[in-house]
């Protein structure tokens, strides 16, 4: 019973983090990158937003990326726990590869904004 409960708990952690990562990939990170780009573009316009707004947007993006990486870490911790509980070396031998969205490159965002000017 203990092994079943620990395995179920590890699968639940994996599944919950997979759903959270999916939200980050599809909605949260793209929306914040768009908000950051918009703040940067408005800052470059005369009478636009202040530099502090750009910094706040950048800090929010960095915080969300940190949260994304934390959720990714928790998901892989659950994978390792499941693998250990099931005593298998290749847990995903039958599962298709799940590609992870890359972390936005802030330097590239700045370069593309400069090229637009």
C-alpha cells in the first residue's frame, strides 16, 4: 500500500507540473514576452511609458522564467521518483518526446527592437 501511495503521489506531481508547464508554454510566457516588448516599444516613443515600467516588465518576465524552471525541476524530480519506485531505467521508452519551450533570449529581444528603430 505504501509503494502504491508513493507512486500515485509521484504521478500526481508529474501530471500537475506537466499541466502547469503547458500553461507556461502556451499562455503565460508568450503573454509576458509580448507585454515586455510592448513596454519597450512604448518606452522608445516620446511620451511613452517610463523606464521603471520597462524594468518592472523585465523583472516580471525574469521571475516567470524562474517559476517555469522551478516547475520543470519539480516535474523531473517526479520523473526520477517514479523511475526509482518502479525500478526502471527508462520511464519514457514508449512515450513520445515532449519538447520544452526554450527560455526567451532577452538579448535577442533587445537586438530585434534596436533593428526596428
